[in-house]
C-alpha cells in the first residue's frame, strides 16, 4: 500500500506541474519562516513525507518495544557485570558520572532506534539513547508538509496521519520530574547544550513549545549555568528541570567549565533527563552485548528471537576468536575476508564520523581501516538490507526540482521504551546522517 501511495503521489506530480511549482514555493517560504534549518541549509528539502502503512508501523513498533526489554536488562545488569562493563568500554570520566544516582531508574527516558525496513526485513543499526535529536524538527516539518498543495490534493483520496512527538517528550520530562521531586509545582525547564551547534534551532523550537504549554523555558550553554544557594541558575532564570542535549563525551571535554551542571545533578538541585546513565546503553557496543552468546541467558525467548531478527551481529575489533552463527571464527581474519558485508564504526561517535563501509572500500583501504580500528575503540557490524524510494527534491542552490533516488533510514522515537512516532532520514549515499549531509522528512501513516 505504501508503494501504491508513492506511485499515486508521483503520478499527481506528473499530472499537475503547476501544483508542483506551487508546493515548491510554499515549502521554501515555510521552512525559512520557521527557520527549519540545520547548519544553514534546509533540513527537509523534499516535497513528500515518507509513507508507511499501519501494518508496517505495527511491525516496527513491535520490534522496537520487544528489543527494548533486552536493552533495559543490559542497563540494569551492566553496572555489576564485569564482562558487560568491560565490553561497553566506559571511560574513567563516564564511570564517575554514571555512578551518580539521578533519582530515577530508567537509563533512557527518550531514545531513538535508527533502522532500515526492506521488504519483510527490519533491522536496527544503532540506538541513540543519550540525546536523540529530531523530535521538534519532525513535528514542525509535519505541520508544514500537511499544508503542501500537493499533499492537500493527495489527501482527497488518501488518509494521511502524522505522528507528533513533542507532547510525548514534554510529558516524559514532567513525569520524571514529578517522580523525583513530588508535588505539583511547574518546573522551569532548560534545554542544555553548547552554543553554536547546528541543532541550535531545534533547542529554540523546544523552548517555544514548552512556553506555549505554560512552562517557562530557556536554552542554556552548560558553561553558563551557576549553582547559587543550592539552586541551579541560568542568569536570573532558576532551572528545575534540564532537558539534556549535551553529549557526555563533549561535556567531559570541558568538564572544568561545567561543574555547576554536574553538581546540580549530584545534589538533586535539578533533575536531568536523560541522565548520564544512558552511557550503559548508548555505546554502540550495546549491539555487541545483545548478539554475544555469553549473555543470552538474560533474555526471554521472545527477546532472543527479536535480537536474532532485528539486531545485526556486532563485535569489538580485536584479535580474538568469537562466535559467528554456528561457527567460531578468528575475528580479524573474518573481517578481512568479508569486507563486502561488514562496516567498521567507532564505539562512541556520531554524525558518520570515522565509519568505514567495507563494500565501498578497496582491499588496501579496508586493511588500513582495520589497523586503525585495532588502535582505537571500534566495532565491526554486519551489513543490513536497505531500501530506496524516489522523492521530489528541491535543489538548494538552484531552486530546481529533481526526482531523486534516496536511501531510507527510519528512526522510531521511544519514550520509556514505547514507540510514539518517528521520522525518516534520506540520503544519496550509504550514510543517512543529517550531520554528514542527509536530509529528513516526517514519517506518516497512509491509508
């Protein structure tokens, strides 16, 4: 049904060029009006959302929520399981932060599972459990897309349902705050990350949304926070609740300048969501733990089946023998012999940095990548099947419209481990990452 919806939409474009031009002008005007940009470029330069059927979304939801049960077990077990802790590879600075009790049990309240749906195969490639971006972007983009002249015409014959998630995010923040602090007072909220980042506009969108819902909010650089009289402040603004967007690794790089945030977290002066304990499941080696035969006894039969179906085989790059399917292999020999179906990625980075794609590498480049991986904290992961679709694309240099073939990376958004919605990243290359140049569109249900 989703493929038929795409065909119907593309047929509408071919049938009515004037409607296409009207939609192009509307999209550009609206994106600039709300400043829906990332790093100075339009974040959603497409004239169609990504359509999924209710059956497809049900499959996605069931996979995410079943696997989440296993992920929560890793979060609970890792602090006291020497093997898991060693596999995750937490640094000394990260260990110091995860040792602090945040006041609530969940390792990750708001998270994002990046995934690919190809026919009947649905597989994850990583979990963003720490500071998942895109929630406000996708909500605002969905509001714009529903008003596109093309979409309005399309919806004469098709029912399209957006999946908004800002309300879920705010509800999750407030639920944690109420649980930790009690009472019914409205907390003052700070969206906290370093200034000057490409995601700055999303922080502002959240600030505007929180204010519209009746909650005083500010966007604060962690270096601007102060602890005064046992309370956290951003200038004259008292901060009760921190929506944390600063990554732990980047906070640790400037930890001496961010002591107020850490001390407020330690003392309970402010509630942080997500907590620093997300590092137990945010590391990409999480998938190595889930697919490691030495940990399977912790998971239910349903969780083990979901891991087998949806989590790609993952291992830390080191000179060891390890299980692969029903065999035991020398890991380095296996990596060298199977570059056409393997990818190397750093254990804790984002934006496509440091990733080596075997099927796009020559043998000499692949050998060099393996050598680099051995010197660093790297994983090897099996290739997953991907899918592509044709999208109408607005060229940001010329303003012209092209029908282009794009890779689809579906990103379900979870709150307390339950799927509430999602968006889709699009790319012409194998890396569907906004930081590395890809775009995004809202994911919408189509009937």
